[in-house]
């Protein structure tokens, strides 16, 4: 079982949804970075359950405890161990799932592969494990902050309620001002009302999260098997319920001609900074490429979109089969999200931040 993400900046996670705790170890964190514990906790608070009427009712404070790798408020370069204790499990809500497979969950595939599974909340396959990703992502954000690199995600679509794709049309600072994490107040209200209505019906709904990385220098990524967009895609598709990834214009690019799609280079307007070779630093007049060309960052904003399916657990009776392969039915109990998007926004940011920092370290283009 692979439990480690990254090449030089790595995150190894442990824990289950209804176990004693979730935690991890971050290795490769550059030394001397100011570790703001309040910021890390804030990132976990953005992900934690029970935030509003459109998230699961499970109440967890998700208080993080750093165990190592930090001295007098700064990273030492040693592994940073951390733990978040589970406190509000209702394991009995899952007892009727012990001997059957939930539709569209990892129950069957996990059981087929390993011959054993934790039926309580999905165990290791639960979205609660993303706690560790948010801690790792918060540490990566703190390192990126010193380099002027920012990562901002937001909910851009719920079902058929969607923002314009051009992120520059919105003030992304408004993302945290509503429960849906959408930077448009009017659209956010419509999204929230839809999610609340779907929740009342015992059903779920999906949507899209857009993410923008600003300040990323050119040169990150490899031209063959380590393309930066492929690394980002792998990171995003590793998030629970993620079903699709596109960067730049993505699938919409098929609707245009090459003459419309090409991002033309223009001078920066001042003395050109040289890259690793003899090429000057340039900018592009458009950014259909999403800040990545040939698998390598070009210095423009990196922007991409991640599609999330409706949550598989619905509070309606469904046909399924038991461990012997015999037909049965299931009506789920317990506390579940009607839509993952509001709580997935910080997870998308976390995975993007870790991917970009790892690429920076691999590229040896950063000195701290």
C-alpha cells in the first residue's frame, strides 16, 4: 500500500476514519522556515466537518499536535511528525455495512485486493484521511510564502450552477466569505440553497473546484515523464471523489483553432532576466496553456480545474450485494456530506502546494 506522496518534499500518512487518530510525517521541509501553528490549524479548520448546514454534522475539533522537526518556531530540516486525534466517531452507524458492499465506494475493490476492510466510515479509504494532506499542504504553503508563491482554490460549479471559467473576473479574496467557498456572493447563495435541498432529499451533488497558483517561476517540471501538469493531475485525482482534471483551457481548447489557442510571447518590459540557459524571461499575452507548456511552467499563472462526483453515500435505500455475493439492500445511516466541494477546496490547495514545492526542490531552483 502506497502511503507516501512526493519526491523530495514528502508526506507519509497514517490512520483510519474511526481509529484513534490521523497523522503523518513530512520529510524534506527546508530548514529555517517559520512554522505558524495557528495557520496550520486554520487550514484544518477550513477542512473540518460540522462547519455549516451543507456539511456533515460530525463534530471534530481536529486539533493538530506537531511532534518533531520544529524548534523555537522554525523548521529544523528534520522530519515533522504530527497527529490529529479522532474524538466524535459514531461507529455503530456503520454496523449494517459490515457484511455488504456500498455502491460506488472502495468497499469491494479494497476487500478484493486485501481480503480485509474496515467498514467503519470506509477506514483507510475515508476522506477523513485528507486531514494529513491539509497539514502537509499548510507546511508547503508556509515555505512557498517566502518565495512569493500563492495557491488559491474556490468552488466554481455545483451541478449546473457555474461561474465563468476566467478566474480573473472574480475577487478570490471573497472565497472564504460564504459556506460554499465561491467568490461570487449571488452564485454562492444559489449553490448553497441547492446543496441544502439535495441534503434534505437524502441525496448528494457534485461540481468543480478551480485552483490558481501565482508567482510560480518558469522551469518547473520535466519534458517527458515528469511533466508538471501530470504531477498536478496525479495529485488532484488522488483526492477522494475526484473524477476529472484539466489545466488551462482544457477540453474547451478543442473548440478553437491553433491561431486562437496559441499564447504569444511578449517582452516583460524591462531588462530581461536570464533563465538557466540563455533564454530571457518573457510573458504571454494570453494564458490558454494554464501556465504550463511542454510539461514545464512558463512563469504565468498556473490554473486548473478538478471535477468531483456526487458523494457515494446517500441516505436512500439502494440495492447491493453482501460478502457472499447475494443480493441485499442498504440504507445508509450516519453523518455525511451532501457535497464535497466546500471542504475539498483546502484539500485541492494542499495537494497543489505540496506538488509545486516538491517541483521547486527537485528543480534546484530555490535556495532557502
